[in-house]
C-alpha cells in the first residue's frame, strides 16, 4: 500500500514547489537590498544571511533520513539531493560574499592564520564540495559502495559549520546553541538508528 501511494505521489510538481521554496532566502535578501533594509553594514548582513541559509539547508538535509524513519515514507529521499545542493549553493554565495564584502580577495592566507572561525568555515565548505560534485545518479553508479562513505562527510561539514558560526558570535550565542541542539538531536538519531560508525566519513562497512 505504501509503495502504491509512493508511486502515485505527484513528485514533479512538488519538486518544482520545493525548488522555489529553497529560493526564498535569496529572494528575501534581494528584497532587503531593493528596499534598503540591510542596516549600517550591508555586506556583513548579506554574508551572514547567506551563511545561515546554507547551514539551515544543511540541517534540513540531515533531517530527511530521520523523517523517512519516523514516517516510513521513502519519498523524502527524492528531495534530499536538491536540498543538499541548495546548501552548497548558499555556502558558495556565502564564501563569495565574505571575500567581496568583508575579507577581500588578497588577505585570505592572513585571515586563515589569524581567525580560527574562518578555518572551520573553510573546511566545512571544502567538505561540501565533493558531496555536491558526486550528487548525481551517474556518480553514484560509478562510485558504487564508495559513495555512501564519502557522503558521510556531511556530518563533519555540519559540525564544522556550527563551530564556524559559534566562534564568530559576538555576545549572544543563544541562536547558535539552539542550532547546536538541533544538530545534536539529528546526529544522535543517526547513531541510534544506524550506529556511531556511520558518522565516520570514508569508512566502509
């Protein structure tokens, strides 16, 4: 019965809807730019908004497997790749905005050696890059059993992204502590259902 319902689900229009919903953070930034609602430091506001959007989509990507377990509906997995690619998309825009508005294009090495939060964020982004590059069905077939171990890098990337935002928080870390709690619950659910070893990237069963 569940399989029949899954086949009858209107995936195509829902995917279009999800695609458009994922563009909302970018649309809101564009709206704020158009209406001058970015505050005294527009570059900082844009950079932070893009980074938070990337982290939120990363968490949503991690949420999909627990949703599948809880609801018993495998259809959630059909949206995971899109959400994950949007996480990388916003992360790439975040990096570009950071270089353009805050750091500059020529001081990257100095910033890496002086600002630990940039190291954490840079590593999180670098770990996301191979996941985006190998997200297609064709790459899944080529990599075979090596695909899943590689894509466990998402857990390390999410942790590093959280550390990145936590370290750069100035005074109020409440928001990041809430995100940290959500991340801990998601990782804990993974350990509960699949074992701690499934959080270790590149490790084959």
